[in-house]
C-alpha cells in the first residue's frame, strides 16, 4: 500500500504558491511584531534583538538563503539565467 505518490505539476504549483504565501505572511507578522516591540520599549532596539521573534526572523531567512544555495549547487545552476 502506497501512502505517498509523486505530485503532478498542478499540485506542485499549488503547494509552491501556498508555501510562498505562508512565508510572506509570517515575515510580515514578525516584522510588525518587532516594530511593536521597538515602539513599546521606547525605541530601544536592543529589546527587539533579544526577542524570540528576532531569532525566528533571522533563522528562517538564513535557512531560505542556505537552501537556495544548496539547491542551486545541486542543480548545477550558479544563479545565472
């Protein structure tokens, strides 16, 4: 019995769009939350740098950049189009 099957192009496109929209939503939410922390702390950015929101924002972008570099290297494409 197979639990997983290979996605067709339409399913891959839908999943890609959904992941991209989710990433943008989380990114906007974290930026708004960090802005709120900075404003509520009297424009003291060190409070924002110590928060879990800042850690999550930085790590998710590092994972995005790292995964793009790894995937481009594996595919043999150095970012050139």
